[in-house]
């Protein structure tokens, strides 16, 4: 008998802030007339958190929910495997605190007296961390390097140039102070001259 498609809402609501994803089984099944139809029209695997291309990347100690919604007549026995080893029974597998031992590939199998369906695999893994690479030493540009006598000559020339610049600034400051603030003895002759009317 042909399996029926279950409604879009899971039996236990998934939090609104992170919608579940659907992974479908690509295997073809036979309908009652003997024609092929995709198995994904009968079964859906829901995951929380999001599974991208059949892979869930999450941190350790976080929760993961896998749910396979399949309706078969008669009612199937639904079981889960982790890397081929049985790990749970029922349409929902709830991993409360993900540990290293629970990382791997999960599959769900629904079996009744008439048929057996297998879900698409979902792999749970840790997020990939890009390791920093060792920086390569930078070779100095040979046209800009100085050594020996040339370096000493440049230091001496720079020091002499700085001394001349400082001396010129001091001379200019002293000249401007004399011009704007003349010495009091130079002003004495100007003020002592009688004023003619």
C-alpha cells in the first residue's frame, strides 16, 4: 500500500526562531500500479539545527533534534542508527547535550509487515575551524637597504641637517623678539626728545 504524506507541522512544535530543515531520501519506490515515484514524496527527515546538504554543524553540549515523519499502513517501527549502530527508537531522536561520541552519521529506518523505508543520512559534526598559518618572513628590498659607511654617512648628514635647522629657527626667533620687543635702553632716546608744537 502506498504511504501517505504527513502534514507539514511536526507533532512536537519546533521553536519559531530556527525552522527545521528537510532532507529527503532519493531512493525510488514502487506504487500500487507498479510505477516508480520518489520516496521523498512519502518521507521527510526534519532536523534542528539546520542541516545543509545533509550535514549539521553544531558545538558540543548543544541539543540536536532529528525527526522522521512517515506514515505507513500498518504502523511502522521506527529506529535510528549512528554509524550503523542502533541508537534509538521512535520517530524523533533528541540529543540533549551533544558529546564527541554522538558525532557521526545518523539514519532512520521505518519497518512494517509490508515494506521498509530508510531516510537519507544526516551527519552531525563540529564546525570547521580555520587554523591560522605561520607567517612567512618578509625579505627586505635590497635596493632600500643601507649598511656600513653609507649608513653612518646618512646618520651624520641627518644630524648635521637637524642642527642647522634648529640653529636657524633659534636665530629667527631671537631676531623677531628684538624687532617686536626692543631693549629698554634703545627706547630711552625716543621718549626723552622734546615734543614741538
